[in-house]
C-alpha cells in the first residue's frame, strides 16, 4: 500500500484555539508523544511570534535527533520538526535559528502566503503578480537554509484554480519540496476536495516531484471527511491536530483520520507509520495539558466512545462484543467498553450490575427494580450510585447499603 504521511500541527494551529495555551515544557511533552506515536512531521510552532514561542521550538529541535518512533519524511530517519513562517525573510531567519539544533534532514520551513482575491486585496494589498514574486523569493531564500521547504497558499480553497496552479508552480520552481493545500475557512465538501486536488495534479507543472499536503478546518463539521477525501485523491500528507483543536471550530482530528485509514484499508488503501494504540493516550495528554476537555461523545477518545446505556445495545454487547462495537477499543488504546446503567437499560445490564453488588434478585424483583429506575427523576439519576443502592434496598430489603 502507498504510504500516507501524517503531519501534526497541534503545537501550532491547535494552540491557536482560544484557551488552549501550552508552555514550552508542555509542547516538548506533546512533541515527544507525537514522535513516539509515529507522526511523520511535527509543526512545532511559529518562532517569529514571540520569544516564548521561539524557545519552545528550540527545545523541541534540540531533542529532535533523539525522538524515537517509526515516522519520518523521506530518509529523515524520524519525525521532521517544522516551523511556520510568513513569506518574509525575518520569519525564515527566526525559523532557521529556532531549528538550528535539529539535524538537517529533520528540520523544515513551512511558508504560507495569502492567495485568494479577498486576502490579496484586503490583507496583502498586492496584485497577483506581486504574490507570485513574494512566494518565489521566500521559497528560494528558505531553500538556502533548509533542505525541506513547504509552501502553502493560505485560503487556497477560495483562490482561483488557474492562479493557484501558477502560484504553486512558482514555489516549486523556486525549490519547494512540498506544497500544501489549506482549506483555511473550512468551506469545502469532500467532493470539492477531490476535484480541487485532481485539478492541481493535472495543471501544476512539476507537482510530481514534490509532496502534496492537505490541511482542513472544521467550520462545516467536514474537516475529517475532507481530509479522508484528500487521502482518496492521492494526497501525500495530511495535517491534523490531536482532538481536532484549533482556530474557530478546529481542525481535522488526527485520531479520527488515522483510525479511519488504519481500520478501512479497503477504502483508503494507504499505510501509516503511526501506532494506532497511541491515539487515545495522545488525546488525553493534550486535553490535560491544554485544559480543553474531551467531549464525552468524541470519536476514538471520548469517554462514551465505547460505552452504552441503551438496553438493546447492552444485551447485544453482553452476548458478543462485536454486535455493537465498531472496533475493539484496544486498537486505539482506549479503555475497555463500558455498560452504563441508565433509565434506558434493560434487564441484562441490571442483572449484571446487581451481581457485581452481590445482590441476587428473582425475575419479579428484577422487574420491580428496573421499573423504579426507569421512572426515577433526572435529579435522582444525578447520583446514580446512590439511586441504585436506594432502589435495590427498598425493593429487596438488602442491608448492604447501610
């Protein structure tokens, strides 16, 4: 199967999420975990932003040679550490300095430049021709300092396709080793993603000599779906964040993207270096360090991802786990499946719960306990343990709860 490279931007784009601050030591801990998991590229930060940001990138760069894990780009022998830069010499210099201690094949400059009509007119106040020159100059300058240079056209999804092709050609001619297609505003659909990448493959001269990456935001709730569409369209690399954190509605989730590719080789036909059993622990680590909680219904890593409170599902799970588990939780390093007692639970789950409590109940008492629980109020269910013990004691006369 063709390899798919996984780039992670939790430490850069993910941390741009309001309330998701990481200090340099936090970033280093996440970078180590990403490397151990097998991510191929770690975007460590934006050194030109501040001294603290540069210090974090420097810390990660110093350890880059020692990062262990199966990931890597080309013959880098491990994950590449990248720094974000505007198409400005001072930003590239800041990235070069911050990544100075990383091995040459393990450091990269990720240059971005606005491309869409709105951005050209209102943000850059530059013409199409001006932007082409800016891109070429920035990439050429970066290549004088880096072996690996990525060029991304910001707001590519709202850029004229023909002009976007010319912009990528200018970057490739200047020495870019990879190009990135970002859906900066999260406006595309999966079908549009496939069409856009097919257009670039057909119309960008020299694209066969570089890596094509894709980076999607989640403003329409389609970031992961769009990322997987890019995989099907032949993208060489996809950029994600752990837990899908990031600007506005966030980014494509690393754990969702990787799990889909690993579990559905029949659909995606790609292999990844990443160890899927690291996914859930990665999510917990990032949530703990950023303070951004994992929603309970979050795919792959949420507390309820492998839990059920519905009687029909619970009965099936007790008879055979595969009846209501899409895949075993251990594949992604999640905790074992849980059967949670709720007002929707049936007798199978209730019988199991009573057995664990050391309570034996005949069918009549089991029915009475179940009826009482199903009709308990929301306030009573707030203390689930106390409610169950109280109901069981009332119906069965058990003394264990005293």
